[in-house]
């Protein structure tokens, strides 16, 4: 481009021949054409990367929420266990140790009274 400008203002120098001015124009056109053709690919690639990052973050958050919910449920189930042991005679040691579940009907009734929507 610079050579074209010099040749325009000082034609006697004959820096550029009759058709050499077309070289930078064609090169610029080629760059523009390549960018126009590749732009959709680059955009799709960027979108795919963003979606995969969002999916990964969503899965991480979901797993953390599941763990927190499980911990919350375990804490909530400790309270009915204490009540069940205190109000019953001859409670099996396996129920007290937590290796055997309490009667589901009784636990579900207590959960309903506590305002929980989930059941065992």
C-alpha cells in the first residue's frame, strides 16, 4: 500500500508497474474472504466451549446440592430416631445403630408432621 502511494505521488520513480497495485488489494480481499468464511466456524466453536463450561458448572452445582440435601435429610432423620427409641420398648439394637431402618409408616408420619414433602 505504501509503495502504491509513493508511486502515485512520484510517478517518475516507477516503483510499481502497471498491475502491481492489484497485489495488496487482492491480498486484502483474500483476508476478508477467509475471515467471512471462517467466522461461523469460530462462532460455533466458541459457543460449544461456553456450553460445555456451563454444563460442567451446572453438574458440579447439582452434585453439591444433592450432597447437601442428603446431609440435611440425614440430620432430619436423626430426630425421629431419637423419638422412636424414647417412646418404644424393646427397640432392636440394629435400629438404634442405624443398620436397620425404622418402620417406614411411622417415619413418613413424622416427616409429614415436620412439614417435609419427601418420604422414605
